[in-house]
C-alpha cells in the first residue's frame, strides 16, 4: 500500500520490503538527528496491523505466545513472540491493549499467516481477529530504544510506545498536524541498529531462537505458563547456550559500500582460526562463513554500522569481515547467554 508521503518533494522510496514508504527525503543524516531528538515522524506504514477483540483476548494470547499478557494493563506497550514447536521464532508482535482490543503491528507480508494461525487456534473462545492494515498505518515518533515522545495522539489513533497506529486517511497531513519533520526509514533503521534492536526477517532466519537475538526479557517472560516452543526457551535458559549470538559491527569507513542483508560474515584476514575446518557453518553459503549480516546503515555519528548474527563460539575480540568489509564487533548477546545468564541492559544503547 503506497504511502502518500512518497509524494512529498524529495521523497525517495526504499527497497523491498520497505519499498512502499519513503527511505529518505533528501537529507538522511539530518533526518536521523531530528528523529533522535524527538522532532521527527517516520512513516512505517508498510508494517501490517492486526486487531484482536473479545473478552478472552488476553488470556488466549497469553497461552499462545511468549509474553505474559493476561495481566496487561490498558495502554501498556509490550512485545511477544509466536514460536514453532521447536522454539524457533515465527512472528514478532509489538502490541498494546486499549481496554477493548489488542492492537499489534507486525512485519510487512506476515499478517495473513499470523491471522490464519490465530483463527485456527480460536476454538470456542470469545475472540475476534481482524487484519486492519487497510485502515491503519504505523508511524514512529521516537527512535528505537528512546523514551516515547510526549504528544497527544491524533483522534482515532492508538499509541504503542513510540509508535502510533493512525487512520490511513490522515497519514498525508500527519507531520504538519503533529508539528514534526518527516524522516525516512533509513533514519529509523540507522538508529535501530545503533540501539541493537533486532528486526524479524533481517536479524532472524528460519532457525532463530529468542536467546540468539536478545529477545529474552523484552518479548519473553521466563516464568509464565506453557506455550508452544517454551521447552526450547527453558532448556537454553537453564541448561545450555544458544548456537548463535547477535553482534553490533563497526564497519570500515573507507569502503563506499554497505554489506547487504544476508552477506556472509567471516573471520578477519590473518586470524589464526580462519583456515580451521570448524570455522564453517553447516550449510554456509561459502567456506569459512561464521554468520550473516542482518542490517547495515550509515549513522550520522558512528559512520557505517551493522547488526549481524554469528556463531556463539566466535571470540568477542576478533576482527571480522562483513560481506568483505572489515568490521570490529561489540557484544550484544554474550557468548555465555543461557544457563540463567541474562543480557546486561547496558549493552542496549539508549537514544537520548
């Protein structure tokens, strides 16, 4: 669904799956600074919106997903995951309950599968599931990892932390209505990477479990009742370690290209372990691959940066190559994650 903000002078569309919203309006760095300071609005209207109504909605979602939702107070934003029976991530929901219904937004192209699964699990419960993407658009008025901007949501809108679900017919005039500068998705993504926030389908693949990307705590409640995939979460948390871990990369600023999503991560040139057979990942795209690039961006202060997922056993102080670009790593998920080790909140960058 093409955004009307693409008709703004200077607007440039993004790349799939973000090709229906503006990537930038001509000055990506200024847009980043405006968003980081709470003075900008990002159109994320390519995300899809699902509404779940009915008196059983919270207890029902609590039984299906990873977050403890049955006591959720109206207006409190949270995140939850739907896992497969092996504990691998299938859906990531950012949601809020307004007292009458749960409103959730999800990645582009995933709502149909989500709604189909939820409909299949309704049984005789008093719940109603609807895809309302055609009626509501997601906009962000705060950077990832930042405190929500204090503003009065437009009439008919729903606040979900730093995001707003707004009626689509109001999207074109929303920046002016709220007194905010339009910023493109490039700005949001650069600040998301800086804040170490993973994105489903970018920092995840068909094998991802929650521990690997740091969703424990934010999207997973470790002492709630049973749900599909809980056995894997509990086993890793209490007894083992995830096979991979999320890392933040500082990329070589002298290179004029960014490694794309899916680019192989390998050990840096000249490292002693580079030629060892065990450095290869099972099913890797190329010899010596120890991970993949999730997202990359040019940050207005940090320069070129990226998030990647690598083997847990890769030393934290070793240099890497991300799509052939030299990179140094910062720990997001520590190698000893699991066995009751939690992620230090200090490792999550805060945008202020």
